[in-house]
């Protein structure tokens, strides 16, 4: 089904168009890399043809312009990570970004989880899961394909109560500031150890969880970074953290800036049991969690029931939503949205279309989902299911998407639920002929 939703509102949108029959959108998946372990991002430095692949188990591999995955890793921080469970884990090496001036300063940034150090705060954090670092490093002076791990400088760190909902997509915006997505702290329903019992972390402006953060890495201020003067909550120290750019998110799993248009920031925000959503992030915006699950009022004590009304004034609606198979099996389309990219490559018929997906329709079996969304003349978005014409059977688990400097979009996939095996692949999304 194609679900048409209102967009751009400052109050939560309602369904503004009728359901219409699904339309086939055909693509081929062209394999570009294999032998990987849970690839969670693939990023190219500005003006560079190399593609850097992060693996959840702590390695960064280089995919060359000629299509070769170099055997020697660009970076190996596997021994720094918190121990990962091979059957399923949401920790590990989670994000990669290259400084806008990488060509001259050789700086890049990684987000990853390490064992928590509870010293000084034992009463609060003895049972917390890990600490997430965003660290700056440089490339080795001797080899452009090897990182200098001794150059590490931590620019942001957050303690995490549970192992899941980590977010930590990181990227530089067109303003040269570093953006960081953070989940609500983990577990479920935004409650429990490490969550604000009254309003949840998503709505708590004094919590860094459930947010989009925006920092200046070129300033070495408190916490290893500077605060951009135009962040929306600067100067409100008693009521809000100055790093916050937007809030009310549950688990923004993969975001992206549009390479064209007005460089809008898209995020796939994983919801609870009933719905999934994609949002365009605005400065100071409140995206509803845990008051809302996508376009629906949410009760954290009864997560599968949705009250008719709630305090949703000034919350921003997602541009798209669809049913989660956990609680809404009738007509459902997945269980965990995976944010993607707006296509800006060589196929002009695809220009401006947003490719994204869902991890799977089932936890226990591969059934990855691929979608494409199109913005209409009225500003609303419609979603189509994508048919892969050169594959039989279900798709692998959809881990993430990527985009190269030419605007082409890629699918990062896995054949297992956890970071193990070395059988995972990356595909380029191309027209069927």
C-alpha cells in the first residue's frame, strides 16, 4: 500500500490522502563488496573516490575506486569495544564521518561503544551498559590507507544505560558542524534504569538521549567540543543541554543530509511495536517520543494501545509511517526502519527520491525490505515498495544505506542477526536495465 501523509507541519499530521494501490518500483542490486561483518556505514571523504566501510566488530575497510576491498584494515579498534554478542547486538563501531577539510587536515571521526567506567558514580551507573565515544583521529603520515590510532581525541562521550537504541550515526552538515544521532538509552518504551521516569529521555532536554546533537569539533571546549552559537537551546543551561539540535526521538537509526535541494536532514527513527517512521529534522524540533509513536499517541505502560488524545501540541509529524509487524501484523511492512538517502546520482528519473528500508519483517528469518519515497507537488510524501528484479526470495537483513560522492545509493546487508560470519555484502542500487 502507498500511504500518503502530511509533511512540514508544526503539529502532528494526520493521514491526508487515501490509500492507493501499491506500484512496483523495480531496481537491480549490483554487488560491490563482500566478505564483510555487519557493515553499518560506507562513507567517502570529500573529493575522494575511496569508500570506507565500517564493520560493527571494530574494523574499517577501504573499497577502492577499482572495486577492491583492501585486506589491511584502515582502522582496527576491535579491542577497545565492549564485548559483542555474536547472535545479536546493537553496540560496536557505529558511525564514521570525515572532516570537511579532510584533504588538508586528514581528520576523521568514529563513534563506538566501550566498557563503562562507573568510578565516581557507582550508585547511578553500576549496572549501565557502556560508554559511547565520538573520537577524532588522523590518517597516518606514512600511508593514506591506514589510520593513526595514537592521534585519538575524544570529542563527545555519553554513558548508556542499556545495550540498545544507541543511534550514533554521525556526519558533518553543510554548515561544517558535526551532527550525532542518539537513541533514548535502550530497553523498551523509554523507561527503566537511566530513563526519566516522568517524561522519558526523549522529552527530557537535560538528557542527551533521544536527540540529534550538534557540536563544533574545531573548538576544544568542555567535553572535547565547542557549542555552535546558533544551537536552539544555547543559554538555557538550567533547562536544556546546549548540544541539542532536535529531540523526541526513540532510536534514529541512520540519518542523512540531502546532497541537493535545501540539504534537508532525513532520519529513520525506529519506533516501538506498532509503527515505524521517517522524519525530516528541523532545528529545535520535537519529534514526539515517548508521547507519540509515529503519528499515534503512545502509552509507555500499555505500548500496544494508543490513546485517542495526548499532549502533542507543537510536535512535528513524520513524513512517512508504516505498520510494525510486532503488534500490527495485518498489512505490516517491517519491524525496524533503516534510514537511507535521497538519490542524486546519474539516473535523472530517480533524482530526489528517498531510498530507505526496514531491517526485516521478522527477527528469526531474513526478510529485508526496500522502499522508495517521492515528494509530491503538495509537499507530501508517498512510499512505494521496491522490487529487486535480479534476486529470488527474500532480501538479506537491511543494516544501512550509503551514498558516494556522485550521489549513487548503496544497500548494506547481512545474512545473520549478529556481527559474525564474514558473509555480508554491499550492493549498489541501479535501474533494472
